[in-house]
């Protein structure tokens, strides 16, 4: 239920606004305890994480065994002191190597399964948690935020951290253990060669940190661009957006708008792909050069030792084993650096996700919220007591949308609110089900302040029919069952008959299984409105709020829908926000709203006799 012309209505933002928003997104929002909160996502899966860690530790330990065996293969099997190959020893060592390879592969497959399960489960939990939290946000949040931006947080941002959630734990543990084990093995083989192999490590770590900062900034810009593309797609390719573009011949302009953002996305993706390539190129050169340097240094050490008449302790098997272990060291180190880069990059995405999760809904249940007490004659009573309301993003110095409004609607009464657009009558309808919160004063249901009631319990007792009803791209029956998933076919048809739409539905080839199309575009305006009325009747609320429910219809459909509304009002408290005065002439009481205040009240006849604002409105429409 929107506010006519009020603050917060969706509109296409300007290029300056987009640029300003992108500038804000270049720096990820600060989220307190980000690392701890990411770790907490894994807490429901501690058992499987323990299995993964055990598998990783065993696999990493096994990974160091083949290089060490390689030394023995050369020194004891192929070139033993006796001179000729020792076949029994060689067969035994090769058998061990093959068994290690087989066991490592089996463990790797099992580890991959558990890792994929945990990573995707965590990502699914995060997506559902974000979706659920967004569902709890107040209506004003959605009037201020583009739908495409919200969709991008759910899809692009959560999807962007998928690889981090899936691979980080196993990669960090496995590669760390491998690096430590390889380092120890290298020291055991030759401490001199170890120094040569690790001399450039501090420089590589410093380079990795700088590259990570650059990639994190680019990732924030990339996600902001994806958000804008999602927003453009949602706006331009919806039924309403396509219809608007066609009727104003703006298809080319919409395509150009999308193409501009698409080109920006291409540029950012290329920058993201290229960032760090020079750094990793240097690592590759270093990795390729180290074995050659080891050969050179080994030759120098051996030659120098022989010249001085002592044994250098470096054999052919030592050199082969060392270079093999060195490769085992540098590849995990490179993997750890990539993980570190991914973590730095993903911080921007996690920050955007947690930024939404940290949003506090403006309307929350009180700690002691209760069910409405509907004993006696209180059920269905609605009261406003000196209610003043300002929209959250309205200027402080501006006049309030509602200013000290007071009225009482008794159970079963039919009252109407009329007035010019922007007078505040729609806002009254929004405050009754607590879609917004009164700034001052109190809104009461059944004699109790709605702020003391559970929101869900309050909503169960209030039904709303808006000017433009929303129907899902589903069957008529599914749209009706949205009010009551357990409703039988008989109950659905009974509600449709009360709404004067049953005969129309059964005349369709597929009856209640007819697909209505996106937003119900396959139906006429009158048919959509009557289905919406049938849906609210299936809910069976005590209070019915009609927000200009017939103002968008032609005269014939208005009369059909009005008859349905007359039946729907029976036995219910009904509050109508009306534009066409012909629809509310039989109301028990009519309130005239102007500039956020009630300036007249009475029955149709009384207000005509009073000859004030209502009489003038009625004369204009007549």
C-alpha cells in the first residue's frame, strides 16, 4: 500500500546519484567482527568440519611422503653404495609410493564431497537468513530500495562468496600443513638449500597483501555494477516496464542504458581478472628459477667441499628429493596466497551481506507482545487517538502527513475517508495494519495499542484490497490459496462466489487452473480486483481496508466489483479510502481529510447538507 506522492516512492535515480552510490561502495562498509561472524556461519556443521580437517591433515601428511621416498629410491635403490641397483629395496619403495598415491586420491574424493556439502549448505543458510531478514523489514525499506538491488544482494553477493565458503577451510588447513611439513622435510634434507629456496618469501607476502587490497576494491565496484544491472533488468523487462517502453518508443534508450552498465561490468571484470597477474607471474618465474638455482648452489657446495677434502652431505637423491619437496612447498604457498587474496576480495561481499543483515526493522514486536483481546464488543474496533505521522525520510521542517488525527470505527461499521490526492487518507489505511508506525499518538485495535500486539496476530485480523492488486504468475487457485494454503476447493469457490468471480473463472478453459500471467496481466482489471477480493474473503478478516479498490476501473467493472465489495463488507468493520464518492454514499460515516487533518465528518446526506468540502467534491464528480 503506497503513499500517494509521498516520500520514498520508487523513481529512476540520476546519474549523479549512481556515481555517489558507487563511490560509497568502493569501500566496503565496516562490519564489526567480520571474521568471527564468517566463522560462526560454519558452527552448525562442526561435526563435518572435524571430518574435513582430519582428512586434510592425513592427505597433507601423505603428500610429503613421496618426495622423501624419492631420496631413498635414488640413494638406496637405484644408486646404492654397492654400485648396482638393489631391486628388492626398489620394489618395496615403489610399492609404498603407489599405495600413498592411491590412498591420497581416495581421501581427496571423500574430502571434496564433505567440503562441497558444507560450503553449499553454509551458502544456502546465508541466503535463506538474508531472505528471511529482508521479509521482516518494514514497508518503507522497500519503497526506498530498488528491487533489483535487493535481488543482487541475494544472488550476486551470496553467490560471489560461494568458492570461499566451499574451499577456504580445507585449502587453508591442507596447504598450511603441507607448507609446514615441506619446510621441515627441506631442513632435514639440506638447511643450506632451504635458505636459498625461502629468501624471497617476505617480498611475496608483502606483494600478496597489496594485490588483495586492490582486488577487494574492484570486487566492491563489480558488485555495485551487478546490482545496477539487476535493477535495470527488473525495471525494464517486467511487464509494466516493457509496456511503458513500447508505448513511449523507449526500447532503444532502455537497451542503451543496459549496454552502458554492461560495458562497465565488462571493464570491471577484466580489471578483476588482470589484477594480481603480474604478482603471480613473478611467483611462477621464482618457482621455475628455484630448481635451477638449487642445482647451481648444490654444484658449488659439492665442488667447494671436495676442494677442501670433506663430504658436503649432498647426494643426487638429496637434490632430486629437495627440488621435489620445494615444488611441494611453493605450490601450497601459492594456493595460500590465492586464498588470502580471495578472502580479502570476499570481505567486500561479506560486508555488503552483513550490512543488510544488520539492518534493524523499524517496526518490531515488543518483548511482551500479546494476542489481541477481542472479548465482548471490542473485536474489530479501530481507533486513532491524536495520531501524527511523518514518513521516515521526510524533511524535519516539512508538515506531517497526518496531524493529530482521531476517530473511532465500531465493530461492523462501514466508514470512508475521502479527500484530494496527498491529503493523507492512504496513510491512515497503512497505519491500521501497522505497515508504518505512528510518530505520535496511538493506533488501537480492539481497545489495545497496536504496538503492544504481535504483528502477525494483528495482520491475521486485517484484510487489505488495494487499487492495483498483486497476482503471482501462477494459477487462479494458487493465487487464492495464498490467503489460506489449507483451503479446500469448496472454500475457494465459496469465496469466489462472494466476490462475484466464480462464474467468470469456470468459463475459462482451464477454470481455477488458469495461469494469470505476471501480475495477472492475462486478466482484465475487474477480474483481477475480484480475485483479490475473493482472496481476502478466504482470509476472513475482522477488519477490511479498501484502498481505492475501484478507482482504476471503468464504470461497468466498478459496479460489478462494488457489488462484490458490498457482500464482502457484511459482518466486518470496513474502512474505505475512496476517490469515487459514488462508492461510499451508503457509508455509516464519511471523514473528509485535508492536509493530514479530518476537517469534516458525517453521513453522505449530512455532509451534503453541511455544504462544505465534501459537497464540493461530490458536485465536481456529479
